[in-house]
C-alpha cells in the first residue's frame, strides 16, 4: 500500500471528509475512541480492541502526515484561501459596479 492509500484509508477510518481541520481530526478521533474503547464498548471485546487499534493507527498516520506537511506561504497560495469579504475585494476591488467606492 502506498502512502496515499494509507492516508486515504486512515481518513475513512476516522470518518473525515477530504478536507479537515486539526480540530475535526481530533474530535472524530476522540468520538471514535470513546465509542470503541474496550472499557465502554458494548460490542464483542475482541472487535472493540481491534477497532481501537485501527483508530489509533489511523490517527497516527493522519497526525504524522499533518505534522510533516510542508505549508506554502506564497502569496498565490494564501490568496487561494482568503476569507469571505477579503476574497471578494481581492478579485473585484473597489469597482463601482459592486457598490464599493
């Protein structure tokens, strides 16, 4: 299994969308661990232990990927992720047709 496949499988295990924040990653991990931890799980204990191991491995894979991801701080990359009004102003500026002077 290549690195992409490992990450994609880990993402599915943690029930994450294709784009997720660290907050979402941690939240999903915690919710799944609570559900599947052998001390609280209502399923078969062996299944609970296996799911706990699988969830923990998935979290480790995703966390490792996020920790070693090289972020781009280039102007173009940052422009791709501008919030609402800033995005609008960047694209259309103070063009009078949009009501800004």
